[in-house]
C-alpha cells in the first residue's frame, strides 16, 4: 500500500498541468466528486498536487495516466511559485522597466482627445486612436509597478480564511 | 585550520549559488524553442506597449497608487491559476466612465474607472480581469492581427490630398498591410511599420469590430474557471453582467455591447458553464470587505 501511495505521489508531483496545490493535512483522494465516494488512497500533509478544475466542493487532481481523482477543496491550499523558470524569468525581463520623472506627482492624466474631438461616431474614435502618437510615458509607469509576492500570497490566505468562516462560523456569528 | 576550511567551503558554496542564479536568469541558456518563444513574446510586448500607449493617450490614465496596486495584485493572483502563469501581467486603469476592459498582446490589461466603480466585490473584479487574462492566454487578439479587414487601418495616402494622386486600390492596401504584419509577427522583419500597423489593427479589433462571439464566450468560460480555481465566487461575473443589464440606462455600456455578444446571451452561456462545474456546491469567497476598503480610495 505504501509503495502504491509513493508511486502515485511521484506521478502527482511530476506533472505540470494547471495549478500546484499543497495538502493541508492527511487527505483522501476520492474516485468521484462526492463525499460518499470510495477513497483511492491517502496523501500526507505538505505534498504537492496538480489540480485542474473545481467541481463543486472538490478539486480535480491528476493521477497516473489519464486518470483523475478528487480532493475536498478545504484540504488543499494555494502554493505560490518559489522560483520562476528560466523562460519565465526571461519573459518577465522582456518587459523593460523605466522610470520617468516623479511618479508620485501623477494622480490622474486627462485625455486630450476626449475633450476636443467628436467621439460620437465609433469610426472617428478609432481614427483618433490610430492617428494619435502613443503615450509611452504612462505605459512605462504601469510597467514599473512592482508586484509583491507576499501581497499576492496574502490574497489566497485571506480568501481561504473567508471560506473557512463559512464552513465553521464562529459562535458569536451564530 | 578547520575554520579556514569552513570559510573556504562557504565561499565556494556562495560562488556556486551566485553562478546558478546568474545562469537561471540569463537568456543565453534558453533552449532553441524557449528562445523562439521569447522572441515572439518580445514582438508581442512591442505591439501591446504601442496599443496601451494609444489607449492611454485617448482615454487618459487613472493613477492612484493603492488602487492600481490592488487591481494588479488581484489580477496577478488570478493569473497564477491561469494556463499563462509564466507571464508577467501588467495592469492599468483608464480614466473613462465606460464599463470595459482591454487586453493586448504582451499581457497588458486595462480596466476602466467605470467598470471598477460599478463592481460590488473582489470576486467580480477577479472575474472581469480573468476574462481578459483568458483572451491573452488564448492569444485571441494576437492571432487575429494578420487578418486585416477593410476598415481596420486608415490608408494615409487615400485621405491625404497631397498624396491623393497616388491613391491605391483599398483591396491592395489591405493585402499589403496584412502581409507586412505577418512578416513582423513571424520575425522576418524588424520593428517598424509592420509593428505599428499590427498595433493599429489590434486597436481596430478591440475598439471597432471586436473579437468573435465564440472567443468572447470562451474567455467567459475560461475566466470563470481561473477565478473559481482561485477560490472566488463562481457567480460573480454573472452577477456583474446581470447588474449591468438591469442598470443599462444609467451605466455606459455602449462600447461593451458593440464589441461583445449581448449581455443576456453571455449570461445564458455562463449559466451552462456554472451548471457544468456544479457552481451551486462551490463554497467560495467574495472578498467584499477588502474590495470596499480599497474602493473608498477610488476618487476623482
């Protein structure tokens, strides 16, 4: 039995399909997305599973071959990428970042086109869009905007907490 | 002596670590296929940057650091659950009351002030952004660029009186521009008029003729899946579209309606997808408190 579990785990962690999720506890992999379904095997805490779809209260997880199993969604947690791949690093680097003057001074940039031209016709609007030069200064500002890994990670945690409250509401909220 | 050895070992380990991280980030160590993908992506970014620059020039930009960070974080969080999670998505806010969002090649996503102001919770924002992430993921705009249509580009020679004598047949112009875009996209031609023309055709697709109804339904479907994987309420996009339909007289949805299938049809198609994923059984979050906290800062 232990060997079977181990083999399955190797298969589970070697496939890069959709999203990697971590097991929160010792979780059961079910044959169908139903609570009463037969348990195929169990996976210990902290293992990575490849998940495809949410079907109701279950995550669809990749098993050996073309098989899929199901895990209760509360048993899995979102796993942030610890490291980007070589290609991913290069893709991120391909978007050059620029700093252009004092960014904090800019709160709102009004459109010059909208106030001075007739935008009632869609064709006119498209012509203005195509004939006006692009404002790269504004593009560089959004490109320079840094994403903090911790704040993105915090999103997942807060959402899980909100769901956890729905599953087991605190005595005061009853 | 032992201390010296330990120092030496640590130093060697440090050097190895530095070399490894250098190699990981260096483009020279990409495989042939990865290098091709990177070059194609760079062309995408050039087109996307030009399109976004023109949209900003046209609408103006709404800059509020906290709101922009929030939109960016929600978008990047959902994008982690998409099939394009290797990319870096860049988000911006357009200063217009029209309810809309645009995605361009190169993973740029722009949402309008009007759209944000009409949302009720974070799940709606996540779904709205996930719809655009799905367009990027499926390369809907990028793949449509070489298929140029008659009204997509202004033929400068045809409208300039000085060049009027050299006016060409519109059919020839379209064919020539389409070929030029294809050459640029395939990497046979460097950045130049091909890139600018690709950007302008991209804007015509976003602004004028829209994507096909099938592509929009596909983006709704995949967007819902991405956001549901991220633990967001599966009904959020449906609720948002229903509210827009209900308030159609007071909300500016003209552009949304001309470039997308009718709202009621989208709601119907979403219902089928929600049924498929057993949405009624999905226990999910709306992120309402965090969204409302953030939207208090959404002031003009």
